[in-house]
């Protein structure tokens, strides 16, 4: 990840007002319920991390605040450009490791104290001699994020990787930080360098100019690719040969990083340098001889909304690399930081397709050439299109295509990711709230588990009910002052499950019975059930120890199911005859 400042220059009052207007619009559209200072934190973090293309839930995971937070507003661990949450498996091999630390102040100047707090926090984070729980001046959310970082980073220490620490301090200032502030920043950088001599450490100040620049830079939609030879089809699709160096330029963004947005739709994760296929690609790239590269490679398939060619310039609207991630990554790595000439070529297909269903058939067909994890293809299944359309009827936005609705400035509270909906289904339908809290990713990677909750034959209103119920539980939590963010995270899926059973007066609700809750999910009559369920779950949670290990373990689920079975016993059917 590469964040950079473009330098400071004097700004007019009009520019300062423009930033305020942009922020006000963002707040009104995305987070009207947040106070100004908290909203500005979220706004700035979202702008600064936009190149990582995180979901709202992922941003929320690392966003801190409140009492005893050490003055830290955000902490994110990113491995191979993937955010590491507590249940996220560490990619293997781990090629890049970034830790990103935030201080955001809704002020018009940079001050020394926030920088010093960032330095002190990094001192504690890197002090492996002390357990995070021993830092009694940090709240539980902060300690949990510290533990997550240590666990994840420890697992990659034995493999070669690029480690980067990024400090981000954002305000509305239209002036650069003064000498005392920058000296403090240098002290923070030196502290990290002493602990990790091989680490790359950067301290970035984001003022009015930088934030406004990010806010004004809409996601790029049109991309140009230089081609060597091409054949155009009547439907605007193109088959072409492209110089390897030109394709590498096409993949490279303004920060000299690979364009993740181009590769996001590709369902096959990059398998790393140890993968034998990638080793072959790498050998082909490094062996410049009489053999053309495209003779030995399947090439790359790109989907685009539109495509036009003028001379040797091919312009694509919203291109998506749907097959060829391994090839693309190896080409990017081969040419990164190099100006070496290479006259060899890559075969590239650009397909302009009229409808989403055809696009999804192409994605599936082109990615079954080698084994692919079943979960990787799920977003292209009809059930997810149906869920997206059905939820729109209830003013909810299903983030089937990652980042779509965030870019449309839809409210954070109304956007639901596939993962979040799956967690709710695991809790309500499968009655496994502990797995919903602690192991959703692992469960959903298994075909049988996935099909038990996402099925073409299931009434689509099941997904509406689960989404609406979970949203009401979340809103209820936010109105309480007695639950921390971590506690809300731990209790959420248990309350989902218990509320459903209490509302239906049954210990083991069927899918048909759950669907029958639709009216109550829309008329506000679940409020009492949610309140009672929250109180009961909170008592059990506290009784068992009140931490994330309790929420992720089996005991709390077992106690809840036993209580439900006692409360709603199954009445045997009367015998006849």
C-alpha cells in the first residue's frame, strides 16, 4: 500500500469551504446518525483507505473511538491487500504486510499531542513482552485489535515479506504541520525502525488539500490499453496482442501499485510465488528467447461495459479482469520498478456483454480451468441477484458487487455484505451464533454449509427477514449506553437467534416459520422481543466471563438451546385410531 502527500500549498477559503460542503454531504447521505467529530473520523478514514476497496464492515472493524482508546482512531492490519479481521485466515505466502494507524481530528490544525499518542501506542503494540490485556489504559476493543495484529503477524514472521508501518494524521488544516509536530512524527518513525529495522515506516499528514483531492477523485471508470494487433467483433468485443510492458502499465496505478479494482472481480486469489503454475509463468517471463510469451500462456479475459479502439489505443469502460489474475500479478511484479524493454506479447480478450447473467457464465467458464474454491464464485449465482433485488424493495442494499453502493453514497446502515447476511443466517437458520461470530469465513468456504443457507429453492423472503431483524438488533444496540462496541459484536448473533425463537414461540423455527415474521419485521413490533432477548443474552454472556472467547465458544450456544427447549417444549402429535 502506498499513501503519499503531494506537498503543501496555500488554499483559498473557497477550497476549505468545499471540503466542509463535501463532508456535510457525505455525512447527510452516509452517516446522519453520527455526531460531527465521529462522522469526520469515519469520513477521513474512508477517503484515505479508498484504494484498499474495503467494505463498510471492514472499515468499522478497525475504527476505534470512545474512552480509553489511547487516542487512536483506527488500526488496520492488511496482508496481501486483504484486511485481517479476527476470523480471517492469513494468506500464504504473505508477500506484503501493512499496519495502518489513524489519528483524525475535526480541527483546523495539526498538534503535537495526537502524534505523541500514536508513538506511545506503537511502543505498546510492538512490546511483545507484555500481553495486550495488561494495558489497563486501553479499552477492550483496542486490546483485541492489538492481539489480532500480534497473532496474525507472528504467523508470517518465518516467511519473506515486505513490512510497512503507516501513520496517518488527518485534520482540516490548510497549513502544513509545524516543526515540533514533524519532529514528533520523526520520533514515532524511529521507534518503529528500532523494533523492526527492515520495516518501511511512513508518517503522512492529511490536511484539507489532501482530503479534498481524495474526495474529488471519483472511482476511475475508463482505462486505456495500448495494443499491438487486434481483431474486432461486431458486438464491440476485441481479441488482441498486447506488449507485456504495456499490459504492466495498464495494471499500475498512480501509486505504483497494482490496480485492485481491475482485479476485484477475478474469483481466483493470487496463489503466490510457491504455486507451481505461477512459477512457470515467472520462468516464462524471465526467459527472453525465441518463444513468444503468448504461445505458452492462456492469456487474460476482461469484461467491459463498452469498448472502442482508435489506432493502437483501446479504451474500455469499467473493465474487469475475470480470468488471468495469476498472469496479471506475475507480469506486474516482473515489470514493477523496471524500465526493461520486452518485445513479447500477451493474448488479451475484451468482451462487451449485454447482461449480467451472460457475464457470470463467462466468469464461471473461464475460472474452471483450474480448481477454484466454491465460495469464490458465489456472488455470481442467481440467488444473490435475487437477494439484491428483493432487499431493494425494503430500502436495503446488498453489496453483492463490493463497493457498488458505497460509491453511490448509500447510507452505511443500509448496506449489507454477503458475509454479514451469511452470519445472520448461520445464527438464525442454523442456530449456531457462536460460529456466526467466530468462524463465518471457514464455514462458508465449505460447499455443504454454504448450500444450507443459500439455496435456489429457498423463499427469498427468508433473506429479507434475516436482514431486517439483524438491522433492528443493531439499531437497538446503538440506542443503549450499557454495551461497548466489542460487547455488541459478541452479542449480536445470539440476540438474532433468540429474538427469532421468542417471536415465533418455538425452540427450532423452520424456514417457513421464519419467513412468516416478515410483517413483524416491517411494523416495528419486534422491539420488545429484541429488548428482552438482549437482556437475557447479556446476563448469560456476563455469567460465562463476558469476552469474545465466550461468544466464539460452544457453551453459550448450548445453554441458549437448552433454555429454548425448556421454554418451548415440543408437543408430541396426538395419536389417532
